C-alpha cells in the first residue's frame, strides 16, 4: 500500500511539473565554455596564451570586476 501511495505521488507531481512555467532568472548570467586549459609541457621562456570564451546569457549587463589566474 505504501509503494502505491508513493507511486501516485510521483505521478501527480510529474504531471503538474509541466504545467508551471519555468522561472526565468533576471539579471546577468555568465557562461564560460571551458573553465581550465592545460598547456602541457612548455619550455622555459616560451610565451603561451589561450583565449577563454565568456558570454553574457542574461538579460542585463554583465560586469567583470576581477580576474585571477593560477
């Protein structure tokens, strides 16, 4: 009986989850394709660089105030 009740609750909650609209977040939302990049072995004195793609997927201006590297 307990299993049937749990199954009914799961079915009902699943049915109602599609009725409510997804809540959109307002404001800036940062999207970064890659969070890390490994240059592998690099000879000392060699200059290397890599470009990280960062985009604002939000509805307001995204302000990046500080960036740190490791």
